[in-house]
C-alpha cells in the first residue's frame, strides 16, 4: 500500500470528504475544458508488453502508452553502473545532487486543473533545449544540395558493404545523435535534479526511441531516404542479408516513416522527447503530465483534434521500444559472429556502453 493511501486512511471523515469534494471539482472542471481527467486512484500498472530480456542494461516498458488515456507511471530504477557520457563540448557528464521534492502531504502533487493549461515557459525552454542540442544536425539546404549529387558509385559502395562495416557505420551515426540527446537531456527541466544513477538509467532506457525521433528530421518520406553527413541514403540501400536484421530494419523504417509523415515541429519533438525521457523518473506524476499536456496543447494549436495524433505517437513509441530490445539482441549476435567487434575502437565506446548485452 502506498504512503498516500495510508495517510488517506488516517484522515478524519470530514477531511476525507473534503479531499473527495476537491477531486470531484477538479474532475468536473477538467471535463468542461475537454481534457481527460485520470484520478490517481484509478491507475494500475500495465503488464509488460515485451518478453523479458536477459540483459541487465535493457528495460521492461513501464508504460503501455494507452491510446485512450495516455497513462504514465513513475516506477523506480535499479542503480546502473556509472557512465561518463561525453558532451559535444568535450566536458564530462555533470552531476546534480538535488533530489525530487515531494508535496507537503508526503506524496507527489496530483494533477490539477492548472497542470492542463499550456505552460509557455516550459514549452519555450524545451524547444530551446531541443534546438540547441540538435541544431547542428538539422538538414540544411546545403546538405540537400550535396546529397543530391551523391554518385551511383557511392550508393553501390554502401550496397556492397559487409555486415560488420555496415554495423560500424550504423553505430557511428547513432552515437553522434546520442551525444546530442545527452546534451538535450541535461537542459530538460527536472532532469538534473535526479541522481546520476537515475539519469543514466533513464537515458539507457529510452535513448533508442529518442534517437528515432531525431532521425525523422533527416528523413524525407516522399523519397524514403535519409540525409546524413551530406550523403543521401535511400531506403533501398539497407538490405541486410540476415533475416532478423532485415526485419529489424523494416520495422524501424516503418516507425521513422510514420513519424516523419506526422511532420512534428521542433517544439513537439522536444516535448515528446522530454515526456519519454522523464516518463519513468522519480519526479512524480504531476511533473510528467505537465510535459504530456504541453505536447497535446502544442499539437492542438495546428490540429483541431489532437487526440488521434497523440494516439498515433503513443502507438509508434511503443513499437520503437520493442525494436530497442531487438537491437540489443542483434548486437549480441554480432559480437558472437565478429569477436573483434568487442575490441576497443571497433565500435564507439558510448554505443557499446549503452547497448551491449552484459555478457559482452
């Protein structure tokens, strides 16, 4: 039983009635505004939707992003081995020693009517953080022009690339994006209040999904191609010979293609990323729902009915979590087939630290 439930049981009848009246009032006001209200007492943790993985650095999805209510949870994390993540500026991974501050009642604040209103400062801060972290990776007109001139010979080189070299290219590009994601996380409100262990656990648990969101900025759904480092990569180039790797690629391509078709703005990408990042943090339901509400309100400024788009986002992210687990499994198979892949310098250290199975 939770501490809040115990304290609620100790209240006098008059106090309980007062709390219940306040809950009913908030629910009615939220319904008037057309925003779904999710009472604290109605939440129950969903069952994991992915098979258990034998990796200590993998995760079980703590949230089945419910299409109807977009429910979120805040489950605890086991301490992870410290990782010194490099920043783009070459600085070490800084640590904040502050802790999340609970409400006076002993638990974290419940969602209130105010939390359902767009927080302009929060939106502006997350957008600025996303632009600052990922601005250097945005596809520019010069990138598109250079990519347009990619020769058939270059394409053929990638088509003929052996399996190990293809993984090295994939790992290098993904690591560049992850370094930017780490910089973004450090600027998200509340993240640096967490312990270093929790920061690392949160990043390891969702960095793959966050990278997929960023990749959509480089993806053209009309030509089904990526532009990275001023090179164009048509989807047809990526045809792994291993069936499991091919299925993984096709699944990832489907998610990225669908995300790109939604044409999220930078503000929406930033808010979605922050929501996913903090979804299972110890900051509490109130803080997490602030990001979700801001995302939904931001989408509503350009789409009258934001519900279907939110539902689509939740469904895609859930699929990406399954692909993240498969990515770790496939990397383990690569290490078995190519033992040299585990040697220092074969793959980026940060990439191996985040995704290697524990036995590797």
